[in-house]
C-alpha cells in the first residue's frame, strides 16, 4: 500500500524520468558519448568511466562525498536497500556507482572506509579521480545547477540518480530519496 508521500515521490520521479528520456532522445543528434575519464575505485583499481563502467550496461549513478552530513548518508542507505532488492543482479545486470564530489579529499582509501562503514556489498563502486575529470563527468551526467552560485556550493548537490541503459541509449533520473521500490521501477523501465 502506497502512502501519499510515496505516491507524490513516484509522480515526481515519473515526471523527471520522462524529461530525462525526452532529453536523451533529443541529444542523440549531438555527441552524447560520456567521457572516458580515468577514475579510481574504492577497491584501488583504475578504470575508464565509459569503457569499463558504462558501455553496454545498465547503471545507477549518484554524486556524493564521504564527509557529507546532509543528504549523502540517507541517499546511500536508500541505495543500499535498492542493492538488496537487486540481489544477484547487482554487479551482474545492474551496476551502482557513487562518484565523489570532493575527489581531492576522497581517496580510494577514504571511499573504501566509507563503503565499509555503510555496509556496501558487491556490485557497487565508489569512485574518485582528478578534480577536472570528476567535474566533466558531473556536467555530462546532468548533476549541476544552472545557477553558477548554487552549482559552486558542493554542499548543495542535487540528490538525484542518473539511471541509464547504455545498450539501448535510454537515460533518465530519479530522486535518490524515492522509495527503493520506486527506484527499482525506474531501473526496470530502462531495462528493456
């Protein structure tokens, strides 16, 4: 049984998702390929963002940073529930990625400790890299505010998830604090 809050969040996610899919279709005429930036995982591996993490995959991406005391811990806990709902699909059919907004502070070791504290299971990578690479990814993924003053404040990040199926070029967004079932619905929507 849905509560009024879940219904409103679901309607909001559906509206945002529709805009995200519409924007992705319109953007096909332009270069929509994501950057192939070098990043480091919380496990200490070096990966290329597009080739190793996104190409041909169904992905859920959010922006966070380990020292965040605002939305990040709640969003991470919510995504942990999504990971649990995914079960064996996590890391096999659906890949979860959390990209640090503060790469100068969030080394792989810091992110490893954060993942341990948050009890993150397999199939979810926490990522960091050169600040310029992270900024480029942040913009290309749509995690920015059009007001430069708001966008410059990393404490005021969007609280959204970018959910995409690269194989089908289907991309959308959902609130990171939507119910785990609603996020799963959005994941299933792009998983044709």
